[in-house]
């Protein structure tokens, strides 16, 4: 497929430590000019921690925008220039209080295409050791260790699913199936 659109200009309307809200002027498929508003975000990293006994860890994280807690895998945002694996290692320790000796990339995906250019990288973390959790002031996270089946039941049984964790679960299934 050929590239049908071309950026003409970009304005950053809002800038903060995590993302930029942008407006692009671009040429549309028919040659006319259009505007596209989006969240420019470096990316994010999620981790499926897997212990030798087959158990995993889910976080019960309070999400301000939804005024509720969600079951999810450890996940965190990236800053420009950061390496996804290093961010994943940091987030696993910070949110779940774990370090891993073995890391396997599971894949990456676009969590909110059409609204953001964010790419989420997911990793499988094995050979885990417990360390102190180091939450940031804006985080409220409880860590729960459980079997993988129970984790899937909790993730999929919520009335509001965490899309990144659900996709991480699918990437894990693909990996375990040998695909």
C-alpha cells in the first residue's frame, strides 16, 4: 500500500512530561488539506511476570480517569530516547516489587490508534526475585500473586477491561503456543 498522506506542518498545542497534544496539517487522499489532532506519546511497556511454578502477578491499580481500580499487568510510560527493555525492568521493580533475570520480548501493538501514535511493548519476565515496591506519589497499586488461569479470569472478568493487559495476555498466549 502506498503512503496516501503527507504532513505539511505540526503544532504542539499542549506539552507535558508524558505526552504532547498536537495538530497536524496534512494532505488527504484526494489532495485537499486536512487537520489531524492526536496525542504524541513516546510509548509504553508492559510486563507479564511468570514465576517458575507458573504463577504470575497482577496489579490492582487505581486509575484516576475512571475513578476505580483495575486489574492489570505492570505497565508504564516511556520518555523520548528510552530503551523499552530498560523501561520494562524499571516498571516491574517500581510497580510490582520484582526483578527478573530473563527477559523475552512478546511483541508490540498500537493501544489507541487514530488518537495516539503510542506503541506499547510487552515483555515476558522470568527468574523473578522480590524487591521493595517503589511507587511514585501518583500511583496506588496493590500486588497480587496468583495462577495464570486466575489472572486471566480477573483480567477478562472486569466490566471495564484494561486493553493493554488484555493484549499482553494475548501476546503471552501466542508466545506459549510457539507462534
